C-alpha cells in the first residue's frame, strides 16, 4: 500500500489526481475565455468594417464630399466607433466574463467536495439567475451531505447498542460468567430480533425515500384492517390497562392500498401510542370519508403528548421521544408509506394532552372517478 505522504486522499480522490484535475480545469477555462474573446474581436472587426462601409456610402451619396474629405471624416468616425466598441467590449467582458468565471471556479470547488462556496449574484440578469440557482444547489448539497453524515452516525449508534449487548452476553456465556440456559439465549435472540427489525426498517426507509418501493395496491376494507391491528395489540394494551376504541362508519368505501404496507403504518402508529400512553388511558382509532376521493384515519391517544419542538421534528429519522424504546424510524416510515400511496400525514399534540396522528388514503370511489 502506498504511504499517505505519497498520495493523500480527500473526498475519495487522490490528491495527485485532484491536482491534475484542477490544472486541466483551469486550462479548459483559459481556452474557453480565449475563444470567447476571439469571437468577440471577430464580431467587433466585422461590425466596425460594416459601419465604416455604410458611412462611406452615406458620405459619397448624400453629402457629395470629395474623396479626401470623405476619407478624413470616415477615419475620424472609424476611430470613434472603434473606441466605443472597445469600451463596450471591455464592459461586456467585465459584466459577463468575470461573474461567469466565478461560477466556473465555484463549480470546481463543489466538484471537489466544498459545499459551502457561494457565488456573488452580479452581472446581467441571466448570469444573476445562474448564480442564484448555483447557490441554491450548493445549499441543498450541503444539507444533503449533513443529513447523510447524521444518518450514518445514527445508524452506527443504533446498531452498536444491540451488538454490544449480544457480544457481552456471548462472552459471558463462553467465560462462564452467565449460566448456559435458555434465559440467556432468549435475551440474545431478542437483541438479534432488534437488529433484524432495524435493518428491515432501514431497507423500507431507503426504498420509500428513493421511490423504489413497489406497492401491491388493491381494494381493501380498511375498517377491518384497523380492527385486525387492534386485535394484534389487545394483549399488550390489556397488560398496560389501556382501552381501545375503534370508530368505523357504515358507509366507509373501500381503500385502494397496499394492505401490507398500510398495516405497517397502523402498527407503527398504534405501537407508538401505546409506548406513550400511561395506564388507565385510551387510544381511539377513527375512520371517516375525507372527501370524494379519500379516507381519513385518525389515531388519538391520551398520552404525555409532545412539545412544540418535538412536534416539528416528529417525522425526522431517529427522532425519539422521552422513554421511547424504538429506533426512531417508525413515524418516518409511516409517513413515507402514506406519501407513496398519494396521501398525507400530519401530527397534532400538546404536552400532557395526548397526540393525534392523521393521514389520508385514496378510496375505491376516488379511483373510479379519476
């Protein structure tokens, strides 16, 4: 392996290659501006020549001056026109060439991984618009890069916890610290299940955010789906002394959804509500016709609620409330799955007053109308 002193790496590119890339970029810019200046000089030459020829014809035909007087007049006019053209050319280069050069220099820095660079919005309107778009692009790239780094750090943190527990348990079993019995193996299995769920959540999140998630949509009785989810959590709710209340109108139309994915949405929302609802509380699931083309689903709990700051970040990845035992991906995945169905999800909450999660889904009647 080559020593780092001979070939330092930055942003995935060797520094020697990066230096060569920058050198080639500067040479390309120099060639570009030389060609631009040459083209402008050619246009200037033909423009001045055309003006001189036109002036000569006007002098000869309109004023009837002699050749000597006409030549002097044309010479003076040519000099003035050339000076004006030179001034105009220099102004054009300054107004267009300099800002455009700044954009090219900044683009090279962005390509090298520097997303903090900004370009002054100067020059003609098209160049200012280009600079404004460039600054917007770099701001988004910087935001995405920071989000990527945060995601990698969060994923590493979430994976480290169960892995550390499993490693400690296994080392304890091998060293004889823990007895080799089913209780210890069950705890290791539970941590392995935590890892498995986290990996599956990350996979679902990646597919939904990249638009690669495949939905198997079909006409589904979402009221019955809600009752199935409640029955699945009935034992846990009974142990926590939490009551369920499901309200489904008789005339509720079928929903055009991927039943497996929407069941996952309901599971995440109900599980989250159970975590934050104290004993003696309740969770209400209400379904209604939102409009001619949609179904509204509300899940309201009597839990601790969220602060205004937590509410703003409720759907961010790895955002956890106090006392949460999950990975912090449940609400993010739920909202992404709803968005993939063409719906929307919102949250309303106040500290001490519980939380209400609302989302909409397309209905069977809505699909027929479209």
